[in-house]
C-alpha cells in the first residue's frame, strides 16, 4: 500500500489553497483569487493519475486504502468548490454575495447530513467511510456544476 498518497494529496491541497489566500492578502477591494486562477490539477485528472496506483496487484483496492483515498479526493473536490465559490462571490453585488453565502451555508449543512446518512447506511462497517466520502464527492461535484452555471450566466 502507498501510505504516502494521502499525505501527498493533503500537502498539494494545502499549497494550492495557500497560493490563493496569499496573493491578495490585505488588499482592500481586490479579488480574493488572482485573475484566471485555478487548481493546478483538476480533481478528475488527479483521480485518473492516482487511482490505478492504489491497486494491490490483483486489481483490487484494499478497503482501508480506498477509504483514505476517497477522503483525500473529497478534500480535493472541496478545494475546487472553494475556488468556484470564491470566483462567483467576487463577481456579485454585496446583496447577492450575502444571498450566496447563506445559500452555501445551508448547502454545506445539507451535504454533511446526506453524506453522514450514506455512511451510516453501511451500519458502521468498513465501507462506511467510503460511502460517506463518495456521497460527499458526488454532492460537491453537483454544487460545482451549479455554481459554474451561475458564473456562466454572468458572462464571466
């Protein structure tokens, strides 16, 4: 098993997020992220690069490794959501930004509830963390698509 994989991905996500936070720190009225800034690797690309390396030689992925991998990918997808959310928020009026913030807070709470329910559906078995993360990822991908559609509607 490649136990270094979750650590590597966590460091990558941290570095990517720190890049966006430091770029405009302390500059009033400037966008939160630099223009045209995005994640270094799209989560789909990262998934296709890393998932094959998790197999144990017989084509299977051990459950513990799958749980760690999906938890890490959930964090990567959440990072992409943050980038899309901040990009959209920066383009909205103060009133619309406030509405988006409230909508996002409600959505985050609902996502957590649904993901927990999916994990509990496994009865606490070894696959429960994978079910939680898988649901978390799917809901996050749906939210990203919705926010990207709002961005597209703004024409930016």
